[in-house]
C-alpha cells in the first residue's frame, strides 16, 4: 500500500482527540481482538515505564492502527510476534548505527527510512514532542521519546508491511 494521505492521518488523529472514555474502551477491545500480538508487545515493552507514558504508547498504537484501517479499506491480517520482534530488532539496529552519525547524515537516512508512511511518522513525532503541552501533560525525557519512537516505528512498519502483502 502506498503512503496514507496527510488528510486521512490528520482526520483520524483529530477524530481520536474527541473520544470519550467509553469510546476509547471500545476501541481498545476492537484493536485487542484484531491485533493482540502488537498490543501485547506494546504492553510488555512499556511495563517498566510510568503509567502515563504507557497510556500514551497504547493510545498512539490505537490511533496508528485506525489510520491504517481507514486507509487500507479492508481487514488487516493478524501480525505475529515473530514479525513484530524481527522488525523491532531491525529498527533498533538502524537507530543504534546512527548513534554517532553526523546530524545531516542522520536526517537524510531518517528521511529515506521514514518515507514509507511519512504522515504517520509525522504524527508520531508531533505527538511525542507535544505530549507535555496537552490538557493532561505527559513529561517525556529524551530517552523516553526515543524509546517510544522506536516502538511506534515498529508498529507502523509491521502494519504497513502487512497491508503490502
């Protein structure tokens, strides 16, 4: 599947902003049934983080999942834990390899690596950078931001790959 449109990403993101607790719970039930392995991955990988950071990670996963659902137009196949772990490890290696890279090189590689779903990645980055400015602020340190980015990039990549099959 090609990149999701900027309009679709923005509409989905804005639609979630108005969700009531009941709507959020219903979404959690639907996503938990359709992609239990990704939800389990997010829960397990964030279990040592503060509660509000965990909730932000789960919320971001729900929004990303809905973006793909809305853009893909049909049911997204279940993603296995093996697929998720392989993708996570690849992303981890990529980010580690860029650790000492010159900033301009890093930006160029990041642009190429993120290009499969640029608007979804933009959503992830903006959400992480604006988390402390929300009504209920979530204070993220640089390490937390980097870690959540890695988790969300993994989510985007595995869902994107599944919609390409």
